[in-house]
């Protein structure tokens, strides 16, 4: 029987993410369970936002259905979560936010305004409209360099700059590996929130042209606050079992800083949709409900004539 999605926990009230690898995921009543060499671990997927499946995972059809019915996004990722291969659908069935996002992406003036609001959100203050985009990018580069230098100084970590080889994970120094793992967790959480809210991960404004462009746009709002300090602090404590410790630290940071409560309101703010999105929609309570057909160019009578011709 179809679930009314309004019965499910709100995204802001959910747990952030769970990363698993080398296990089998099966349905367990209305939820799921993880099976590995140590036995069975039940997972309450109704309260989980995103399940990240790493290498060595297999999942049953029934488990995927249970996750989808409970509004939990599923993301298939590479080792340590640093690559995203695919993602399943989120909670909402309505297209309001996606249509507004597409409108703003395709209109040059609205696109520019969203870019400005995104940068202002990062800087924390209003930017002068006389600045060029290249000047803003230069300011953003300086902001990121300052964030790295401050974190390195605070946690006593040697910093030689952001450098990593996507094809050789172990070639990077510990802090660059930690940054990649932390950013992967942040990207995964933002991806889940974007899909859950009915936005497209591909329709970006600052980043463009990739299937996860909008994910990168939104994750960049939180990097200096969350993933950079977490990565440097974790390396400053120890480089042992770095990937697992970074993921645990990111999960704690997401909870302490209430990131899930902030992402969708922040997206609505930068897209200038705050207060305009519908709270209720029959499409969410009935995923099979037929929708109206587009008739603007010809009108209903002409559309019927064309169909009957």
C-alpha cells in the first residue's frame, strides 16, 4: 500500500547518513538490516536521510523498496565515499521546486542573482554589485586559502595546499585524504537533501555541466564551517584509521550544527523561494495521481483535435 509521504519524519528531524561497505542489505519488516561477518544489524531507515553504499555491498529489491517508501535516499559510492556513481529517488513526488530551479537556471538575469546570493551566503555579507564575477571568484579563492591556513594553525597540521590524485587515493597526504573524505560526506548529505526537496542535483548555478553541479553549489556553503575544520582536527589527533574517523566526526558535526535543518531553507533562500513553496500537495500522497497536460500554446480544444487527428 502506498505511503503518505507526509507521515514520514521531516528531513530536518532525520539522522544524517550511514556509510556501509562489504555487507548485504536486506529488508527487515518495514525497515532494513545489514548482514556482515559479525552478524545482523537492524537499521531504522525511516529516520535516516541517506544510505551510502561502498564497495562490496549488495542490496535486495525489497530493501531498496523499503528505503524508498521511508524517504531514505540511496547513494552508491566508491571507496571511502569519495566518488558518487548513482543515487535513488528521494521523498517528494512534486515538481514545483524543480520547475522553479530550471526557470532560474535558464534565465540569465535570475541565474546571475542566484550566483550573487550563493556567494553572499558564503561570505556572510552583502557584496557590492559593481564587483565582477572574476573579482568575486578571486575573493572566494582568498577566503578558502585563509580557511585552510587557519585550520592548519589551529590544529597543528602541516599544510602544503589542496592536492590529490583522483586515480590514486593513497598518494595524497593525510590532510588531503581527510578533506576528500569529509567533503564526500558533505556532498552525500547535500545530495540527499536536494533530492528530498524535489530539486535537481544537475542544475547548478556556480558549478555547471555535471550531474552533481547543484550538489557542489550547496555543499560549498558549508565547507569552511564543517568539512575543513573536521578534516584538520581529525588529522591533528591521529592519522590512524583516517577515513572511518573522519566520517564519524562529520556525522557528529552534522548533528551538532543541525545541518539537516538548514539545507532546504538555505536552498530556498538562495533561490529566492522562501515562503513560496507549497506545504501540501496531493501528488505526495498519491504517487500515481495523474497530472494536468501542458496546453499553453494551442489550448485545450486544439490539443484534443491534434490528439484525435
